[in-house]
C-alpha cells in the first residue's frame, strides 16, 4: 500500500513537470498553428545553456535561470520572426519542416560543442527528501520541479488573462485577420508567443537537467511527452495541459509500479491512445 | 471639405480572376459614402482593399495624405481606418470588454488608464456596457453587430468601413442598428458603407457609388444615382425591345 501511495506522489510530482514540458508547445499549437517539432530540442538546449552558465559563472542551476530564461526568449523570438513567419502563409508543411530542421541543427550543434556524453545539472537538493512516514518520502527536487512547473502554468495563465499583450495573443489565436484590423501586429505577436513558449521550455529544461541525465539527442523523449500532454489536455488549453500532465505522470508511475518498471513508458502511451479514441479533441479543447 | 480618401485606378484580382478594375473615387472628410451594387460587383473586395486585407496589383489608395496602398491592415488601423465584417467575427473566447480593449490598446496605443476609459465610452455608446463581462461567443447576432462597431470605434478611426451592418437582422433590429449608424454620423467620422437595403442607403448617405462588375458605374448624390438608368439596369436588368 505504501508503495502505491509513494508512486502516486511520485506520479503527481512528475506530472507537474510534464505539464510544463507541454505548455509551451500547446500554446504555439493554439496561437500560431505550428507543430514545433523542435520543442524537445529547445528544452534540451536550455539544459545545455544552464550547464554552460553554471560552468562559466559557478552558479547553481536555479540561479542560471536568470540567464537561461531571457536567452531562450530571444532565441524563440528570432526563430519565429526571421524564419517561421516567412513560411506561415505557405500552408502547414513548410513551418513543420523548418522546425524539423531546427531539431536536427540543435542536436548536431550540441553534439559538436558538448559531445555525446551524458550531462547533469548537479545540486545537493537532488539527494534530499522529506519523510512522510517510515516508507513514504517526498523527493525534494521532484517537489520543486513540480511546483515550478505548476507556477509556470499559473503565471502563463495570469499573463494571458490580465495583460494587453496576453489579450492580443488570445485575440490573434481566435481570429488573426480580425486582430490585424484592431491594430495588432500579428507577426510580432507570434514572435512574442514563441519567445514565451521558449521561456517555459527554458525553465522546464533546467528542471529536467537537474532531475535526469541529458544528451544532445534527448529532445525526442520530451517532444513525445509534450505531444502526449497537448493531445490529452486539448490543443491550446493551458489548464488542460496541467490536468494532462498529472494524468500522464500518474499513469506512467502508478502503472509502472503495478505492472513493472519496464511498462512505465508503454502505459503512458496507452492512456494517450485511449484518449485519442475516446476524446480526440482533448479534455479541454478550445 | 478636405478629401480624406483618394482611390485612383484601383485593380484587384484573386489569382487570374479580376474583381476590381479601373475604380476611382474620392471621399470627403465626415462624408458618408454608400456603396451599392449587385452580388459579385466587388463591394466586399473594395472593403478588403481599403482595409489592407488584399493588396491591389495596380492603382493607389491615399488616405489622409499618406499612400497606404501597400500597408498592412494593422498599420492602416493605427493610421485611422476601422472596419466591420458583414458576418461578425468577434474574438469568441474573450469577453465583450476584452474585445473592445484590444482595439483600444493596439489601434490607438494610449496609456492604460486612457485605454480603459475609451473602452467604457465605446461600450456605453453602443449599448453594450451592461454585457461587458459576457463572453463574446455567447452574444446574439444584434449584439455581435454592435460589438463589431464597438471594436472598430475603440481604435478611434477617422474612416469607418461598414460592411452590411443590417444583414441578417429583423426589421426591429435593423431599426436599432440604424440608430447606431445615425450616432456614428453625428460623431463626424467619415464612413464608407455597403448595404443591400438600397432605400435606407439613399436616405442616410451623402454620396452613392454604384459598382458593377468590379468598376464604378455611377457616383454622385443619392437622388441622382437612384434615378439613373444605369442603376435601374444593373438591378432590374435591361428590358428587351
């Protein structure tokens, strides 16, 4: 019983992080109507940026966010404005290919500069845990990652609801032509949206880099998680992403506990498959 | 009166299909210009060309002394051109207040306090203030039409393009929308107005432009245009001898 309870806690904590993995991708799906195939690679890029900042400045991973977040915003904005915006009017395939191209470029650049060796953002917090009972413990770093993930989503939701820029992004998402007639520069708005999406990838990338080993090729793992969260939650729904993250995390960890660790990944994707059959538009579709 | 808009030799095509050709006309400041014509005459395309949603392949559009022919819709909005759609297209996930706020914030670029004051003023003048917190997707057609006008007004336009504001409404609702149009005329905003109810147009406009097959057929005072043989032929057809 304790083992199940422990895995529920672990699943929920992981779910909060998974939600943050998917929220940026969901946002870009909903607003710019782009499937960002490089989302996972951008996330891993953030882990490597953090690694470089830690090495250069001697900072801990959390402090490195001061550099990682603005750097990721600038990368996102530039990628959107200088490249993706130029192919948006040519249908769905060209932007998809551009993001696929970015995925390959990021992986190979990381491979060139950092080699294929496993990396980790080290912090003593990873070894700490809070004892709930004799057999149940909450790993502190998982708790932090979950809280950070949830905070990212809450802040994003607040920004979208309460700022003029957020309202303009939502308006553009609803009807980009009508938004232009209201004076909204949609190409700039898309750039800001991609920048924000990359900021979420930056924060999440650092949390992932602390919790797990990462390699230049790790992006595809997180792309699949992001896809699952976006599909389960409903494209473009920030709240849906949060719920989907918890469902996916719980399914993986609790399922793995019951059926064996070998099936952990598989169970998560079975839940995704069931979701696609029963409610393909997602739990909170727009 | 000062000329606020000059359209000169305008040509617009969708691919190889020419929709507007050799279209020229002027609009004076604070004037209400009605645009009439049968289906397919190019009325909505004219609205799209003036608001920047389509770019002409030839000709010029000069607004308030600036050549805006190649400018984007958002640049034209900030320069003072507002537009409504025939079939309302509110931002359905935003509240009525938020819809108007976007126009006030981005169309004019005022300070935060001024933006909110503008939004409130516009909502009151269009009888939508009580519904400020309603999600736009839940509005009735009449209120959606009001919201179209409110959003455009929030951008503080010098020229307002009204695309069939009365279409799809009951007689009572048309009366309410016409009261709103009368209010707009009173504000001194220059208006270009497309409508199928020609009688209403003739009574409420300063000038009429009749389009036929993508070009200007006749332009002038409403009485003159309505009495012309050309308009009669366009709407009723030519009687065979």
